[in-house]
C-alpha cells in the first residue's frame, strides 16, 4: 500500500491539498444502509483527525447530488457519510467529488496558524502542547506553561504575526520513521506519540516548526492571514489555553 492511501482510497488530500474537484469511482457502499457510508477509490475529503474537522462537499453522479457531511474510519478504510435522506451511489458508479472550498480553505489556514502558534510558543517559552481543537477560522491550543510574563497575550500575537508575514514556506514530506524521529522536537505534544507507522508525514514551516502531522495546510505562512490571540485562559496550575481566530485573508 502506498504512502498516500487509507485502505482502498488514494488520499488526494495528502497528495495535493489544493485539489477541490476530481473524478473517481465508488468501490463500496450499501444503498439500503446509507449510514454505513461510501468508500471511493480516490478522495480529497480530509477525514478529520489531529483536531482538524472533516471536510464537507458533494458527490455528483448520473444527475444526482449526494452531500457529504462527515467521515467514519473503520480498520483501514475511510467511509464518507452522506447527509440524511440523500441517495447513495452503488458500488461501481463513476462519480465526481467536490469539496466545500470555503470550509476546506479556512481550515487549512486555521491549521497552519496553529502550527505557527505552536512553533512560536515552543521557540520562545519551551512549552509543549497538551491539547487543541479547531473550527473554520478559530481554534484553541493548550500548553504546559506554568508561568507567563506580563503582556503575554499581545506579545504572543505580535510574534505569531511576524512569522506569518515572513512568508515562510510550508513543506510536507514523508520520511522513514527513524529519520523523522531523529528531527529535534518533531513531537510537540506532551502526552501523545505518533502511531506506529513505517513512514511518517512531516509538516515543516521552514525555519520555525517541523511536526509529525496528518492534516491539510496552506503553502506558505503569508496565506494564513493575520491572527488575533483572543484570550489566554488558566486551565489548571500549569496549563494555559490560547484561543486564536483569523482576522483577514
């Protein structure tokens, strides 16, 4: 199985995050049980994971539209979940997939923004990530950060936007596990470790942050747009929750 596959599905979202429309075929479905989902031979739908929500979009086939509102992973396969009441194309059907471009593009900007935030906090404060989550245009990330200096919120916002304006390239590559784990600080989460895989997918904001990551990202930091640090909360004796949002293209 290739590096850019999940079960029977070739992962176009991993191969090229700019893909928004593509031709493919249904390799498995049960029209009598729509909730079982749909497996495609090629898919650009990001299935969700690592705090990034799944993509939404449609499948177009024989003059019919099937809305896709989520994804379920079972063993190795990715099952696209149709909207309640929408028809399900049977196995063997040629379909065209299309993503909700605004949702995907905003999630890519948001996810890359979180990586800039993570890299900046690690560089300036040495803090590891203890949790995180995102929705289109807004997100939060938790850090093991017992003490923060006066003016931390504005200082952090300014530092993050300096890195965004620097227009750093964001590169994605697959590396043998041992080679990836040899990169200093490749894992920035305190209590989680990458799954056992022979090859690891690494997202590198060149000169700032390199992490094992499975999500979708923009091609450079400038594409993120400006970020606002909305709030910094105390979540326990050592934990700080930083909430951010996108404020411009």
